[in-house]
C-alpha cells in the first residue's frame, strides 16, 4: 500500500472517510480528470473500445484498488465496505473479486521478460565489445557469450528459443548471414507488436501516473517528477528542441541501463532484492493555434 494511502486509511475510520468525502467538493479533481481522460478516450475510440466497455473496466479497477489499498489493520475490506467506498453494486463486487485476471498478468510478465533480455544485452560488460557496443551472439554453444546463456542467466522459467523467435518476429533482433544475432537499431524504439505495445503503454503511463498521484496525496512528495514546458515557439524551434531532447535522453537512458544492469547482477543473490523502478522521459508537442484557448501554462 502506498504510504500516503496507508496514512490516510489509518487516520480515518470508514465513517470519517465518508464524512470527509461528503464535505469535499469533487469538482476540482473531476475537472483535472477531464483533461487526463481526453487523450485516453481518443485512443480508446480509435481502437473501437466503447464507453460501456470502459465503464465495466473502470468498475473493476475501482473494486480492485479498494480491496488492495484501503485496508484497516492490514485486513482486506468486506464486500459491503468496498461497495460503499466505490459505489459499485455488491453483486458486481463479488463477481469482480472472483476474477483472477491471469491473462493480463501473463502478458505483462511476457513483455517484461523480452525487455529484460534486451536491457541486459545492452548493459552487461561481458556482452559488449571494447567500445561498449552489444556483441553479436550465437544462439547457443561455445565458451563465450551466447543468447541462450543470456536468457537462462535472467530466468530459468522462460525458454530462450521462445524469446528469440518473438524478438525476431518483432524485428528487435536480426540474424546475419554469419548466423549471429544482433540487436536492431529499432529496438530502442520499443516493441512493434500491438499486444506488447499495449502492455508497455499500460506499464509506462501507469507508473508515471502512480508517481504523480502519490506526489499529489503525500505531504512530502516522494517521487522524481519534473517537466519543462514552453509555448509561443515556431515549428522549427520545437523541431530543434525535440531533436536535442531525443539525443540527450537516449544517452541518459543508456547510462541508467548500464548502471542498473551492473547493480542487478550485484544484487541478484541478496535476500532483500524486492525493489523495482521505472525511469522514463517523454516529449509531447502540439499546435496550440488549433485549440480554442491558449495554454495557460508555458513560459
């Protein structure tokens, strides 16, 4: 449970929570949510996801969050309390909690495994040449580094051949005439498979939103969250800024990846190695002349 949520729940009984909810004007947060949901709604409509389907998903998420995060004395809330907290009918609460959601978890673990293999291949010194470039790898065998050894060193639960076939299918790895496998230049852009794009979309945006929400709720914001934003710029100026941002961010991410890979190897046999992190960057641009109002932010 995030610290801010735990502190809030511990300080407030159920009755007090509802008293606070009744006394709090929800309009400000709903106005903010309208801006957050607009790009999401655009993506959902483009992919044919209807509003009723999204409502069903939203109910499921409400119930799961209430069950996992709003506990008292570390005990899961009753279905009645979840219904009161979320406004979801008790019958629906029962049905949602009975759904184990294994399909999503399987997709998430699969995509994470592919990303980890590429990350380790890019980061580990024993899989790099003297200039720091990832080595071309044979599939198996030999005394030196090979693809199967890399995968097995990461996890014994996934088959190296399955990982290799999927990376080849997505053109993230290429096979040369010499029979060696190399990381494709396009690999830094992320997965090409629609299914894996969706998983990374959920993970990246989800973690960013989780950090932002925790910072909003906490008295002392715990997570790094910074942005630079300007308006009243020409298209050519933004082109140059974006090119520089891409170059700097790629250098930074490669350095963080190398550092993380080295620390993961050092921590692999440590009993308390239960932490994970995600660090990312983004760049968004638009033509504000097409909007009805000017951006109140900007510098």
